[in-house]
C-alpha cells in the first residue's frame, strides 16, 4: 500500500469513527476501494434503538479528490437514502460562513 492509500485509509477510518449515524452500528465490514483509488466504501449493518428492532444493511462512503488525501464527499446510506451527518463537514461549513 503506497503512502497516499495509507493516508486515505486513515482518513476514511477517522471519518467513519466520527460520523453521527443516528442508528446503532452493529457491524462494519472491510473497506472496498474503487479502481481509481478515490472512493472508499464499506458495508455497515445498522440496528434500530428499540430492543428486537430488525437490522438493516447500509453503506458508508468516503470519496476523495482525485489523487489527493482530501475528502470530497462523505455519507452513509440505507436503501438509497442518506442517513446521519458528518460533523466534520458541518465544522468546515461553519468556518467558511
């Protein structure tokens, strides 16, 4: 794994760890990286807060600017719908405003 890929993986892990899903994360699978190396995605198993709630499969995606260790987009989805929020993105928007 080259230096850029190692940096991106560390950034993707940090964004996952800090993401506010709004669901309980039961399980997270390994990262899958697209052929360009710019998109990191993992399958996540989410469970509802109520005991006995069914679990659902979703995805967590971190997209980087081409060839750079800078996040372009970061989100979680269940059945094609965005869930949760990325607190890091909110901090960037507050600083820009």
